[in-house]
C-alpha cells in the first residue's frame, strides 16, 4: 500500500489563473488611472486660468494694472501678468499675457469638456498642450472692462 504524500502549496495551474486575473485587473486599471490623471492636470490648468483672470480683473479695478501703459503685475505662483497689447484709445481691446509656464495637460484637447471663465467659454477642442502663455483679451466699452477672449501660445 502506498503512503499518501503530504502535498502542500499551489499547483502551477492555480498560480497561472491568479496571475491571469491580476493581469486583467491591471489592464483595466491603467487606462482608468491615466484618464483620471489627465483630468486632474486639466483641473489644475483650468484653476490657474481662472485664478490669473481673477487677479488681473482685480488689478484692473484697483488700479494695480494700468491697461493703458503696458504695465506688469505679479499674480499667483510668482508669475507676471503683462499688458502685451495696450489700450491706445478710450475704448477697444487690450491683451494681458501671463507667462504661466508649461501647461500641465498632456493631451491636446480638454477631456473634461468646455471650461468657463467669467462668462467666456474655452471650448473642449482648444489646444493647450505644451503652451506656456495665457492671453486674456479685454474689451473696454463705456469705461468697463470685460473678458472677450482667451488664447494660448
């Protein structure tokens, strides 16, 4: 009569099944993680765009940024807002540019959809990937300034 051997451990088939299950879970998790990471980058960019706009608008109201002189003003993160196209007449457009450093986004279009800043919509198709400047165009009418365009360069 044969003695029964005391077998402990897993068979090769069991180990392969466990490895296959883990591989499937990883294959599902990586694209989801990457997508969420891109959305976080876009949220950072959108927050910076809104923050810079709020600071520029405040600077225009308080007189810290004079749109007629091509002046500069410090904004968040040690960045500088510069009037790159000064207002030359009593009414019209002027452009304030923030050298914001390279955008965080790594995908050309906004994955999270359109972004709204002060009533102006940045469409989802806007390409901000790798851009380093944010250009805010303000229009002066009857001594009021309002945002009429945002561009990236």
